[in-house]
C-alpha cells in the first residue's frame, strides 16, 4: 500500500509543478502590476515605476521565461515566493492566511464527510419513508442552491437569532474579538466566531455525499453477496453494515479528491461573506491588484489541496477495497 501511495504522490508532485508553472506564465502574461502603479497619486514617472517593479522582482522589461527562471530559482534555493506590488512578502502573507483558512475549513470538511455518509446510510435504510424523502430533498436543494446565497441565508439566520434573543450570541463576521483576555473567554469567543461559517459550509457541503452514499448503497443492497450474507443468518442491517456499506463506500471515498478542493473553492466566497482574511479572499484580491506572485501562490495552494484530497481518497480506497492492496 505504501508503495502504491508513494507512486501516486510522485504523480501529484509533477502535477503541482506543471499546473503552478503554467499558472505563472498565464499570470505574467495577463496581470500588469505596473499599470496600477502608474495610477498612484502623485503619479510616478515611468522610470520610477520600472525601478520599483525591478526592486520587487516584477521587472516588466524581462521576458516571461526570464521572470519564470528567476522566480523558480528563488523558490528552489530560498523558498522565496516573491513579493507583491505593494512590497509585501508572499511567504509572510501566505503563512498567516493559510492558517486562517485551514482553521475554518478543517472542521467543515470532517463534518461534511461524516454527516453526509451517515445520513446517506440512514436514508438508504429507510428508502421512500418520510425521513428518506426529507433528507434527500434537502440534499438536492442544497446541491442546486449557489453557495454564496446559502451562506447569506445562514448569516441572516444567525442575525435573526441574535435579534430574537436580544444579545449577540453568534458573530457573523470576523475571526475574533479584539482585546479578549486569553483563557476561557477567548475560547468561547473563538467558538462564537467559528459557529456560523462552519455551519454554513457544512450545510452546503454534505448534500452531495448523502446523495451519493444513498444511491451507491441502494445499488448494493440487493446484490448477490448481500443475499448470500443474509442466507447465512445475518439480519438485513448486519448484511448492509458489514458488506454492502463497505462496497458502496469505495466510489464515495474516491470522490474525496474532488470534494475537498470544492469545499475550499466554495470557501473563497465564505471568507468574503464572513470577513475571514484567509487564502480565498486573498486570491480574489490578488487578481484585482494584478499581483502575479500572490495569484500563482494561491494556484499552487489549490493544487496541493487537490493532491492531498486525492491522496486521502487513494488511502481510503486501499482501506475499503482489497483489490487495490493486491495490485
């Protein structure tokens, strides 16, 4: 299994390098930070703009290939991802923001997987009953409603709760309250800020898992190996839990590679709506600010997230599918 995962990991490393390199060339060709620099007041001279860009490693007079070589050399030799047009260092900006995004999405991803799979099994065991119809109908609704709209609805719901109670229980924006003393008060404040965005991302995300798990499980409930297990004395629930569930979870596990990046992509909107200064909001700002290095760094981050999701999917597949271990 380790050899299989190592081979897959090597493929993903090559994929990350190729997508990041292609993204850098695209960013260099389309983003022009020097043009924004010329719009400052007082307006700088072209010579001053060129000198400023050159000092930050964004020399517009160099060809895209020359800039790529300098950029890649700095990463390989010093792990230096360059600077933004405003002079900020990408390493420092990215380090702070990636921790904020990870804190926001980690709990949401775990809850999305666990709740989605659990409700899929629950609804499949009660096919066409009231519980199944309610859960599956909500999943389809959450699946088709755009994520920003769903986030806004959750945010409005939290605001209405605060107004009904007469005090602020949930924070709908920001990551913390300034001036909170360390200790229990800080922990409660953190939970209050986490609750609304975490619930919003989870409510939007688990629907696809519930639908997939329910469908795959129903496809295997009447399979020959399940009927054989029941003929040997197992009850219907025991046959489903021990045999059908394991087989039906294989395609769901493989979909983790696509769901985790999708949650992060949808989280870009969540960070903007809930005012979390994470990688998502930073990437959106990078494009509007013509920030070549920041845009490339966020693309690399997205590629790494996809690779990690794919590795987790491969690992989960090796656990539930003995054919992978044999190969």
